[in-house]
C-alpha cells in the first residue's frame, strides 16, 4: 500500500500592516505586499481593498497563483488632513488560515507654508509710502507676521506691509514669518533705507 500525502497550501502575507504618510495634496509612494505559499500544493489567492468612503486604497494585481507581489497605492491627494484606516483582505479558497488581513493607515498632514515671492529691498523718499509684499502657499489658512530688525510689528499681519508716511527711523531689515498648522517659513529680509 502506497500512501501519498499531498501537502496543502498555507498562506503567508507580509507585512501585516502598512503605514503611509503624505502632506495634503500629494500622493505618497506606493508599497508592496508579499504573498507566499509556505505549504505545498498550489495557492490560488485574491486580494481586495475594502471600500472606504472616500475610496483611497487600491491593490494590483487582485489575484494570482503561487507566490506574488501586490502593489498597494493610496490616493490621498484629495483627502483632508487626518488619519484614515482601511483593510486589505487576502483570501485563498480551501486554506485554513484564510483570509489574512492587512491594516493600512494613511496619515495626511498639512502642507507647511512656502514662499513663492520674497519681499524686495527698497529705497524711498521720506514722506512717501513704501510697501513690502510676500506671496506664499501651503494649506490654508496662512497667517502672516511682519518683523523689523527682529522686533515684532503690531497689526502687521497681512501678506503685505505698507508704511504710509516714511520717516528716517523706518530704515532697517523687514521680513515676514508665514505660519499654518503644518509649520512656518521665514522670508529673506528686505532692506529698507
């Protein structure tokens, strides 16, 4: 009597968690899952990203035979700041350790401020107004605070600063600090005098 033992497939999915981080408006780089048959026989598997609202998680391919690599991508560019969680389910029919799940976490943070147009150094005549301006981007709302020679200027909280009636004491270096919940950016100083 010959007895033939046919080994059953055994599903292994690595890693069991995936963490993505991105700044608002930018999709993070993709990651991969490894699917391995650590038993015998033939492993037929399927992968499904649970439908979240909004749908931000995708897998490719969605099925395979034997060992495989699954690309996992997230579409976080249109999501608000916060932390999102979803599940990827890997299933292999007839396997005792199926399904296996992978927890996917996506953290979206605010885009820190950045300056696209720096204030420009100027010279002006006494009694004539002068304006310094900055253009900045980042996740709104952006806040502005102007400084002169490392002294905070009160009520100078817009993207431009106008000195209406220039006097001799107005000479110095002017700069602005732009802030939001994601951080801060300091402009280059603009010399006035």
